[in-house]
């Protein structure tokens, strides 16, 4: 794989690459849409991700190429950059923009990207490409950022340059992920623990709905806005900074300070999902996968009915899973509105699971899903 990429680099840029970095995608086991509410989340890095081959050049330009996309960009070193259309290279350009904004000196570089995370599938292909770029720039330009600085910088990339008001979970997981471990991350304090992700006889299946994601970014920002509205209302009665600062009992006492029923539902999801994560972390530590799986199903129901970010494609997958004894639990993962579901499937029946899910889904939805079994891998690194 990397040999072919090296040859491609040489033929595209007329020089050899000096470094190869790998930055993973991620799945979130549980704790959805609560990172931007100061909640507890449990993501893991996966073994699919983005390869970045790079070397400085003498042209004083950034030259971006991708194996996945046709569009190319050659652009000089400038004091600042702006987003151009919806092109993939906005992500690395945005990272460079934010390095410069932080007063870092950057130099012209050739960059070739190859990603095997399905794009726009909710597995954080964008955080993966951002962190790959930031990690490489940090090293090549001796910028001296810590890993946590890079995570925060890439969150600003999403919020300020790309225009998605996302939380910190994806960039964090992609950077700090560890093989066979899930991160138990408190998004208010950024304290985290890498906990053993014991799956016993089960494996982690990732099912891509293959639904083209439309309006996902504006719907996402709408949910963030609804949570802010709920917080403002609750603050008239409570001294809190985030929705996840309260438990469900306190929420029930004060929920009528929120006027809109829809906003009340959003807040209820957030508060209860946060409690579910605490519960799920205890069940995982006790190797109680059945209980963990039940909490995954409960999380999905809440995302479907209260938070309204699922859809018939994701629901069809989760419904199929719930009908099988060899699946401990399943739920949508990531932002939703299409994208991927995850399921804990008995290892020895995975083939049967895949063989039956594909026609079940295709008959109901009109096209096939993609089914993968994934390992939990490491965070960003030079390879
Ligand atoms: C996207 C965002 C994350 C998080 C999830 C939902 O992946 O980038 O910050 O909010 O959605 O949990």
C-alpha cells in the first residue's frame, strides 16, 4: 500500500516523500450529540483512516493531491486563506490557515492524501484529514504544539473555517485513540481514560447506510442551537455551564422553564444520554456486553425519537439487529442524518449477519448498505 503511494508521490511531485503519517477515523460507542454539551463520550479510533505522504518543496507552495478526489490545488504561502466551494482540500488549507493565525511559520510542502474511510459516512473522515495535516505540519515546521493543542486547533478549523459547530470528540479520538481501547472522555474538562474495550465473542461491525448526506451540516448546527436555547432557559433557574451539568432528576424539576416541546426533547436526550454513558462505562468494565448492548439500543431510540437525527436507513439497520440473538446491541454513530450504524455481532455469525442484512436493507431502502468488521486502532502517528 504505502509503496504504491510512494511511487505515486514521486510521479506527481518529481521528488520522494520524506514522511508518511496515518490518522484514523473513529466510531463512537455511546454518548451521541453530547460532546458540545459538556458530556461524557466513548469513542474509539478505527483501523481505517487517512494516509498523508509529504515532503517540503522548493517552490514556496503548498501542493495538494488526493487519490480519492480529482481536484488539485497549488497555492502559495499566504498570510491567510479562505474556504473555496466544498472541495476536499479546504481541510488541509484550513489547518494551515490556523497554524499561521497562531503565529507559526510554515513552508511550502507537497502533500498526497489517501483515505480508506468512506467519505461523509459519519466516521470522521474530516477530523482524520485535519489531524493528519496538523500532525505533519507540527513536525515538519517545528511548531511545538502539544497533541491537545492540535486537537483544539482542528476543532477551530471545523467551527470557524468549515462552518460546522461540532464538539471536540472526533479530533480527540483520532489523536488519542489506542488499539483495543475506548476513550472515556469528559468533554467539559477534557480528562480522559483509555479503557479496555473487551468484546469477548463479539466484534464491532460498522454498517454504512450509503445514504447521500444532504443538509447534514445545517441540521447539525440547528441541534447545537437548540441545545444552547435549552441551556439558556435552564440557566434562569439553575447555575450551570452545560446541559450535562444536571442529572435527569434535576432536569425533570426544571424542564418547564423550556418553552418549546421540541427543545425540551432535545435537552432530555442530552441529559439522559450522558447518564447512559456513565452506566455503559461500568457495564463495559464489568464485561457485561449484554447490558452495554441494551444501552446502545436505548441511545438509538433516544436519538431517533427525542433528538431526531436518525432516519429510516439507520433505523432499518438497528431494527434488523434487534431481531437477532447474535447481536448484543446496535445504534447509529456520529452525527446521524445517514452515515453509519455500529453493532456488536457474535464473531462466528458475522458472515450470516452480513448475508442477511444486505437483502433486508436493500428491499426496504432501495440500495445496498456496506458492512465492515473493524478493529479498534491507534491514534495519529508517523509510519
Ligand atoms: C459529529 C461531530 C462531533 C459530535 C458527533 C455527534 O461527529 O463532529 O463533535 O458532536 O457528531 O455525537
